[in-house]
C-alpha cells in the first residue's frame, strides 16, 4: 500500500485507493495531501491555544482554507504546489508557536503532535511518513470514520468559505470552528459520542458557511432569476471557464469584453448565467457541454482555451493539455497557473486571452436552451403559484435531486428516475447532478417547470431555505411533514458538507447514492440509519414505489 484515500464516491472497489487514485492522483500527491492536512492540524492546535488567550492569527485562517481546498477530490494534482504550500504552512506554524512561547503561554499536551512534520525533505516524507499521519493512523475504525467524516465536511466548508472570502465576506466563527474540528481529530480523549456531536456541529457551520456564500454571491451579482441559457456556439475564438468561483468569472469577463473572445461556462459554472450582473457582458454567450467527467471529449471539441477556477479536473488528453490554465486552489502538472494578486487587485488573464485568440472557435456539439435560476428568492416570488398547485393537487410531491455527477454507469439511475417520475411531481436540483436530466423534455405544471435548478452545489442551501419557507407557509411542525423526498447523488467533499447541513436542519430519510461512502464504518452507518433514516438506492422502480407509496 503506497497510499490510502477513500474520500470520494468512486474510490477503488468501494473501499479505498491504495496504489493510485481513481481520480488520477499518484501516490506521492495523495501522501502530500495527508501531510498538508496534518500540517494544518498543527497550525490549528497553536491557533486554538492563541484564541483561548485572546490572540488572533488571521493569516492562519486563510492558509487553512486554501490548504483544505487544495486537497478536495480533483482539485490539485501538482506535487510541487503541495510542497510549497506545506513549506509555507510550516513557516507560519513556527511563527505562531514562537509568538505564543514569547508571551509565556503553555502550549499543552498536543504540542508534540503539532510539530511532527518538520521542514525536512518533503519528497522523502511523501514516500514514507505521510502514511503514519494519514487516514489509517487512527486504528479504531469507528473513531477513524467519524474523524474523516468531520474532515471531509470541513474540506467542503473551506471551499465555500474561500469563495465567500474572494468576494470580501468572512465569518470568524466559521474559521474558529474549522480549527476546533481539526484539533478534535487528534484528540484521543474524545469518545465516538463526542465525535457524533461534533459531526452535527459541522453541519451547523456548514449551513452558516453556505448562507455566507449565498449573501456574498447575491450582494455582488444580484439574486438569480429565471434564465434561458444557450447551449449552442458562435464563431468567435473562446475561453471555457469551469469550476465554481464567480469572482474569477467576473474578472475574466471584464478583461475579455471588446476583445473578440467569447466566454462559455462548463459544468458547475452554468448557474453563473442566472445572475443579473453577468448579463451585461455580450461575450458571455452560453454553456458548453455537460458535467465534469465528460471534459476529455468536450475540451477537445471546444478548441479554445480552458480555465479551471476550482476542482473537477481530470487527467487531460495531450490534444488539449497545452491550452488549459488553472487558478486558485487547483492545479495540474503542465497546466499554466494564474496566480492571485496579494494586493487584492484583479488576476491577470492576459495570457489565456492572447492564447484563445490564436485558437479555432468551438465545434458545436448540441444546440438549444436550458432553463434555470430557481434559487430561493425566485422561488419565493413564485410561492403563491406553487402553494396553489400543491393545495389543488396539481403538484403531489417535490423530489430533491441535488448533488454531484460522476462517471459510473450506475448513475444512469438518476436519468431513468427523473424520466419515470409522475407528471405531477417537481424536481428541485443544484450541483452538477442536474446534467443527468436537465436537458430532458419533462414539461411543466401550470407554467412551473418540472426541473427547478437552484444553481451550484453550494446552492443546495437555497433548497433548504425553500423547504423551511414551505414549512412555514403550510404551518407544519416538522420539515419532514412536507411532500418532499430526498434522492441525492454525491461524489466529493462539498456534497458531504451539504449532507451534514441537511442533517443539522433536521431533514430525515435522505437516500444517498449511487453508493454509500466508503468512509462510513458499519457502526457509524448504523447511527446515521437509525437516527436520520439515511439509506442507499435500489432500482428505480423499487425506489419510486418507496417514495410514492
């Protein structure tokens, strides 16, 4: 075993990747990610001690966010980027430690744990000692399962918090909780019950973080509104922007206007078209392709330059690798990386724009339009119409089918499920799972589309807000009394924080697929089943009978 990772849904054999990640990351990168997480835990130990004494370390908050984000599935495959980030983290850790010691503060029992990773030869550590501080370092299976569930939750939380930070929004309580959670995963005095409670607390801060990001997005770009998005192409050279970061999109659009270069969204960037702010850019022309896992064929036919702003990278074909750029927390060996500006100024996208001008225009792979923009403000505007449809029986049930898409053939389940749903049901979605059914002709109910797309994976928050509003309108005591069923697909760690957020809000009987997470031990899975009604999926016909029966 040269590595161990089981943080994503496609992990090898449903148990864990031990030689090379199914995602494509090599063992060295996997082990550097373990070292990255462990180093962040060391910083968090000292940071938490400082907070207890009234000392704050803002720089540590931002580094922890970025470091966690880099380790999310399909975000960063560049070993050199991890080595540099770990070195940066080690320097900061020693600065914080020295400041605490200089002020006469006793560091506590976890001091030795925090300093395990020293600034030595990280190349050697990546081949050996990373395993000692990785996932399997926790011997008790149930404790390990809960610790990893918390870690994966705060990874997703960190991603959303960094997006909010890029738009100038921060929440110190979120930062403090992330540090608290990191430290807790090293504390052997905590029982399984303590960790279950911390897992639910992670969900609470997940809600807070997604609310902060929602406020950041809507205050900067307006509330999403019903929008038809073009899926055909024009004849200009173009840049395809993928990922999730709307600030990067804003800066790219500002720098490409009047240059003759069009901008298309890909994957999770599709919902950017729903925001009023971006509609002023005439060169923001549409969405190209589908979910992240189809990028090998779609990037090839796109012909233009590609910009990754966050995760969802897969190892590229040689035919297009030289025209892919990354920025932010993501990276891949050989891709050109566009750095952030320390002074807060806009990133410089001139190189990718110049590159795009030399390339052919996109090859059309489909045409037509898809409709989205049903975040909470837009749905509230339609509330009377929706409530009347429910009261009249025109809408019998809502199905939350949010989450992630992926490569497994078993995910065809979600297309078939959507197709077989009765005509008096409505799908509420967010995230790239929607690509399994958002181009189907499912019709509408009295003018209400049967697929209501709230946006990106983080906009699952909108779906929770909508459910809570309906609970209030119908004067119900429990959110689970609503005619809403949850059939959610997951892939990576941002889906984990969405799940924990829903559990914190009291949502029960969530079906999760296409498989349950490998990091849930039998006992932890049993707790989730017994306390929250978590279940997997079966066949479409079996599940429809359960949901509708």
